[in-house]
DNA sequence: GGAGTTGTTTAGGA
DNA sequence: TTCCTAAACAACTC
C-alpha cells in the first residue's frame, strides 16, 4: 500500500506521541518483521525513552527517541501506523506497540513484507544516512536521472522507476502515473530515451511526487479523476487524457497500466 | 479454491 | 563480472 505520500501520512499518525515517554513496549519478537532487529535491545532501550522526532525518506521512516535510540520502519505492502488508546491490546498483526501514558503507538503489518530496525548511537544509523536523495529533493537532478537511466539501460522504464536505490518513494501506482504523464511506454528500455524524453520523465517525476504529497499525504485522499490513479484498477478503465481503453500487462514483474495511444513505445 | 495485491530480497540465468 | 528476471516471503480479498 504505502508509497512516498502514504508513508508521510502514516508518519504524522505518531505525532500525538511526540515529547512523551514510552512506558511499555509490546512486540511479537519471533515474527518475520523483526528479522533484522535486536528485539531485546529495542525493548530495553525504548522503555522509558521519549519520542523526540520523526522523518520520512521515500518509503522509509526513522523515529528518534531520547537515550540515543532510533527506530526504523518500512511498510512493505500492508504496513501502517496508528494511534490507539492507552489500554490497547495488540492483535496478531500489531507487531510493535509503544505504550505511553495517554495512548498506544501501533505498528501493524499483516503480510510482514515490512521491516523494523533498531539502532543505538549518537547519530542516525548508516542504513539511514546512506540513502540516496528522494525524488522530491533538490538533489534529484536531471543529470542524476540521466545517469540512473544509463546505468540500467537494458531494463524497462517501469522496472527502473521501482528501484528504491535510485527512486526512493516511487511504487507501483506512482511509476504508472509518472510514465503516463511523461507519455512514455513502461516497456521502453531506459537506454532508449533521448534528452527530450529524459526531461519529460524528470518533470513527470517531480509533478507526481509533489502532487501526491499535496493531495494524499495530509488525509490519505485519492488524487482527482484527471489522474491515471483513479482509472487504473477499473475494468474497462479509460485514459483520462484521450479516452482510449487502458492497457494492462505485467512489466518489470508488476501489474502495469498504461495508455497504448498516448504513451510512446 | 485460485488469482491477485500501492514491496523487497535472493537465486540463478544471460 | 554485471545486470536482469522470477520466485519467495505471508495474509487477505474477490
């Protein structure tokens, strides 16, 4: 479920706990979600620590606590954050619950494709500080995009846009939306683009990222009907630009929707 | 019961 | 060696 804007939406759901101490940590230590986590250290350190701040980077979140404690979260397909009452009892999918005096901060993920990470230290962990620039940051330049396309010249555009090391935050629906805006077929090989195409793709990336953050992040609202998003899952869905029937196929290993008329092969 | 799901990692092939 | 693809992970819905 969560891409750039959805992750940002979930981040703010724990804002109500900022500045407050964690009194009790409950977790399902044996679950796959903790495969990279020292759960004993997490429980020991976060108990009594106060939540200081949070930040999103693409599909990833980092929460900073007092006691030099850092909590990293990834959502996979079905992860989410919620705030519940102080007496909340975790169900089988609520893998991590930080109990504060007035609320419980809940991380749930039914499929457990997500990830919980814990770090202790004066500075953010390496797996956070080494992330490449997100697509909405000033560092994501046209030259950087050109370089990424060159590096994966033989892969289809759709597959390249989904690579988090190059395009942090872009997921399946955003990739389709971007390619539709740029009028480029998802099946085009990345190395086939000329400078005009690269510029169109860059502009579409910026526009879709900014639009998603503006529309989706504050309240999880759907984008307007002028976006491909609203038509991509409908049977018989039509292109909001020219009204022709949308195409659907697996590209780059993922279900992909595009307009065969206005997206250049 | 089978197919599909807004994600990532890994094994194996080209 | 490097890069790309398909399968696997786990649980739910239609």
